[in-house]
């Protein structure tokens, strides 16, 4: 690996970004940065504070009271909201939509952009999100846009929740995924879209191992190592 390298992995909810990015980071000896977790932490703070996730002015007023920090344990990312480890709480099913709501606000995006770029300045990273290749790290060495059919993404999320013993409805998850896709793709600031120079990988019908192998191959081909 050259001194500092950035790999950007973008795509919609449930495309497998986090598992694949984590595996790629491990294989390459980079730090994995899950930017969705940062939006989820802001969404959690907004819900806890009682202002909700739909009021940009009120939310902008909260930002100066939010400190988000990342930590690493056994190759996994931990996220701290004002010093509290909220890594498990931000995975509750309703936190995805809360994150999508707050992520449409330009002030929230600007607030997190500094943190994201700072990570990439100090470490080699595999960073995943929605706008990493287009906005956060447009100079990333490798860009990958991961996608899969909505029904398959919903099924994967459903199985993750069931494996954790959480009672969820497949139809509700599918509805949530479609709603989030629309909201993330249609917002005016940094919408979800493939960077022109990103490699598109559709993992519909792939087992996880196959997706990981395909991503590692794309990275190897792009970096010629
Ligand atoms: O990847 P995720 O499901 O944890 O992301 C939660 C929400 O955060 C997603 O619906 C949109 C938003 N997000 C974003 O706008 N930009 C990013 N770089 C990452 C996430």
C-alpha cells in the first residue's frame, strides 16, 4: 500500500457495503470508516433531544452540542456520541430513516464532512456511505458503487435483524428501504449517486463471500498490486 490510500464504497441501504468494506479494510490493512453510523448518531441525538429529525433550524442549533468520535475494536468500528458508546443503539430499525432525514440537511452534512475528511487525511481508509466517491473523497484511489435489487437488500436486512432475535416485518423493511432510497437519491445536497469513475457492482444473487471476493478483485485490479 502507498503511504495514504482511500477507497470509497457507496451504494443504497442493504447493498452489503459495511460487511464488504470491513473485509476489504482488513485485507488491505486500512481503517474502516462507516459514515452511515455518523448520520445515525446525529439522528439519535435529535430524537433523544426531542427536536425530532424533520426540523432543520432546530437541528442546526443542536450541532454545536454534538461530539462524535470513532474507536476501533477487533477490526470493528465503535461510535461514541458525546462520549457514550451508541454503536448498538444506532442499529435499531427506525434509526435508518432518522439518519436519512437528518442527512438531507446541508448543515449536518457539512458538520460530518470535516470529520470524514480528517480521518482520510490521517489514515488509509476504506470509507463507505452515499457520497464518498462524489463529495467526501473525490480523489479516492478506488471507487466502487455497490447495489442490489431492493427485495434482496430488504431480505438481507430482515435476516440480520432476525439473527439478532429482533421481531421485524419483511414488508416494513422493504418499504423503509424504498423510502430511504428515494429520499437519499432525491435530496439536493450530495444525493446518492454513482461517481462517474466508480466501478458498478450489482450483488443481486451473490452470497456475501462472492461479493467480498468481487470487491477485493476490483481493488486489486485498480491498484495493480
Ligand atoms: O448506511 P446506513 O444505512 O447506515 O446510512 C443511514 C442513512 O445515512 C442513509 O439512509 C443516508 C445517510 N447517509 C448519507 O446521507 N451519506 C453517507 N455518506 C452515509 C449515510
